[in-house]
C-alpha cells in the first residue's frame, strides 16, 4: 500500500492564497473534481474525491481523502485509492457503511466501509480500518456491468422495505439513463430495472427524504450530475417518478467543470439528515484546481405548486462563526451600506450575510450585494428585484410565501458564493471572479431606484475550515 502514501504529506499549504476559499474545501495540492464515497462513520465524515495529485489538470484518477468531525473543519489524509494498487478505472462512485454486516466482512473493531467505482463495469473496495485504507473486494472482480458502450458512477443506497442494497449506475444504453441493481450483501448483484431520460447524464444520486419531515411519508429523489432531479417512489425494483419534467437543485445548472456539478449525498448520517456537496470546477490557484460547494442540508417540502428540494447551509456552519452582528430597521440607499472587507483579501474572514427585506416600506426597485474594489469596478454578487420578487432573475414563490422569500442569505468566501432564499428553495452555488490580488475590495449593499428597508440585517464573520 505504499503507493497510497507516497504523495503524503502534501506540501505545506497556505490557505490564505488568493482565490482559495477559507471555508470551502479544496485539495492542498493538485486537481480535484467529483466528490465520491461520502460516508459518516463513528463520529467522522469521510470525503473522498476524484483527484490528480501530480497536476493541476485532469489525468489518471486517484481518490483523495479528507475527514471532518463536523462537516466544516477538514483534515486532508493520504490518498485512499491509487491506480497502482486498486484495479479498474478509479472514476466516480459512492460508498456505504455496512452496519449490519450483510457482507460478512466486519471485524471486531470495525464495520466494513465499501466504496464502488469503475467504468464499463462496477468494482468495489472495502476498508476494515475505518476508512483510511482499502482493499479490492472479492479480488477486484466486476460486480455489475450495465449495458451500453459507456457506464460509470455507481451510487449505492439501502432500501429497507425489500431488505436489499440498491445500486444506481449511469449508462448510455439507447440514450441516457440509469440502471438499478440489487444485492443482499454488497457482493452479488442482480439487474432490477432501467430508468431512461435524456437529461439523466452521469453521477446519479438517490436519497431518501421524509416529505415535510414526516417519517411515514418517504420519497426517493433521483438526481443527475447537473442537479436535475425527480421526486418519486422506489418499490425495490423500479423508480416511478411523480412527473417527467426535472426540477433543479440549483438555479445555475451546468456541465462538468461548471459552478455546480456531480453533487453527492453522504451515507449513514445521524438522524437521517440528507447532506450534499458538489464539485465547483472554476476555482483554481497556483497549487490546486477545483473546490467543493459548502455542505447543505436538503429537505423535501410541499407547497401550492408541488414538491421541491430545499437546500440550506448545514447548521454546523455556526462552529465557524467568529462574530455575529444583528441590526434592526436598517435603511439602504443608493450610496450603499458597507458590510465588511471582501473575504478575497488574504487575511480577512468569510462572511455569512442575511437580510430580511421589508417590501412594504421599501421604494427601491432592486437591492444589490456587490464587491467593490476602491477606485475600480463593482462586481455584483446577488441582486433581489423587489418589484418582480425575483432573485438573480429567478422568480421566488409568491402569495403566502412572499414574506419568507424576502429573506436572502449569502455566503461569500473569496471567489466562492452561495445564495439561499425562499427557505432554501432558491439555492445558487457559484464561483465569482471577485478578487483583485493587487487591491482589497469591500462588500457593499446598495439600493437601486429608491431606498430599501431591512427589517433585520445579520452579518456573521466566518473563520477558516483549516488550521
């Protein structure tokens, strides 16, 4: 297993480098893309990810590894899967913790952690030391082969009603779609069904969510790499969606290397929480390429116009709060209100800003949050249109939800931005070019076309995820 540790420890990393997020995960060195094999095991979150440790570009995939006790503080670990040690193409895939030892692989010290990967055939690797090192399962044999010229990105979940594990894998068999396989023990797999859809491309994820928090009303949410999703039921054999037009987790879906791609949910999270992260491919610096979106907790909520996934920052973000300031009845004019130094500056904290807009007392047409370089231009981070009740050009739920929808929360972390509104139904995760390495910018909130009144303004300064 020496090949998995030859590149560790990574070179000393200055997490104050320009453009590197202070509270968004990025590798200490090298390239990263999709999050993989996300599991929670005995007090630790394990993040594996597509990784090229020797270059800032995609090539020869490894699985990088980082751990966290709380989803916000991360420690990079030795590489988990290495092409010189582990068979097959080490592309994207998921992982599970076999807490009931269906595989028969448990030891006196550890439950098996099993991860799945491969192209044109799925292989698995098993860890019996808590997720640090992996051996090929059953000598690395192919466990399942979806039909088609190409297939990849297996994700496994537990289906309790049928007492089996279920694997979902993308393939191009007569067009885009995913194949479902079932297994009693994570080792022997049988084809169950295929769900075909032109939008269902790469990195499928299936999560089980309680509708409106009711554990008696469970739904399955099938998500594609671009964040498109359908809500439906899985009966142990087939996925039956409630509709045929996908919604999107984020307001800015894109392809590989975009602001949000290949999101995956953690397995085995306490209390049944659904926690998701995605690859953001447009952030890079002199020693790394790519980062992850900030972890969000997802809930499935019903409304007058249907059932929707809502995403909000995980509650553990409070562990990063260094200072919290809340003001009431704040007036915002065209001159603008200074929020704080822009987190792109090397020695400043990130910001978690929340505004509750009092539309009845506001005459402004728009409320704009922007990064301003002294003597230079302003870069819009997000803009709320009071007249159209829209955020960044996207209409927000109206009628009975209007008051809540006027609450907008923004995370700013150098070039990484996340925007939340309408109780998390509106979610936007993007890389913005906010930073000017030669000059320090500041964050400013300003009104356009009149004045605005904020019933509350909360500014939280965030420390770093890294020591």
